[in-house]
C-alpha cells in the first residue's frame, strides 16, 4: 500500500488555511495540524506572547522546529503560518514532504477576515492594509515558488475550497 500523502496549505493570514484545512482533513480522513496552534501547545503560550517575548526571530525558530517535526508525519493536512515560507528550510521541507497548496486571497478579504483578530502580532502596529500589502509583496513570490497548486479562496465556502483542492490534486 502506498504511503499516505501529506497536504500542506500555505498562504497569507486570512486566506482560510486553518478552516479549509480542517474540512480537507475531514473529507480525506487525515489528521489536521496547524503550525501556529502547535507552537502554542508546545510553549503553553499564545503566538502574540511568543512574539512579545522572543520577537519575530525567536518565533520563526520555533516555527521551523514545528514544521520540521510535523512534515515528517504521514497522512496529514498542515495549515502553516503565513510567514512560514520566509524560511528556505521550511520551503524545502514542505516541497519535499507533501503536496503544497497556495490559498490565494485578496488584500481586501484579508483585511475583512483579520480586522477583529487580536491574535495576529504583525497586524497590531500600523495600518493593517498597508502591512498586508507589504507582506504580500514580500511573500507572494515565495508562496508561488513552493506551490504545487494554487486555489483562490475569496468567494467560496471553506468546504467548497476543500473540495476544489481534492479535485485538483486528484484524490
């Protein structure tokens, strides 16, 4: 029997990675992981606290370790943090160890989906729309580089996007 495939979701904050990932895992009977939630579980603290205490650099080290561990599993759906692809190691691990799906969304949708969320450290200082545009300019080429498939999430339910991913991948 062939080993179970992994599906890794990448994309900006507010793209729906966690919500879509849960639907996808349910549909495919795979285990679901969220790298941010795993960091919180391991540290016993929320992401904002880790950012405050260790800065983005400390957080990224933790994120690399979590992604290293989780991508070694078989038969999982993993929702990654929006900035996880900054790390070349993470991009390599994701590419080598599973199918990478880039969940694409517009800045407008990101703003709408994240505006009340106080758990996003990068959006707490400054104008969220400007921050999101700047992050998109920096990260979108990396999402595209690592992606096996690109799926637009804007005007679809999480379940519809999950079904579209299953169709594209051919599972």
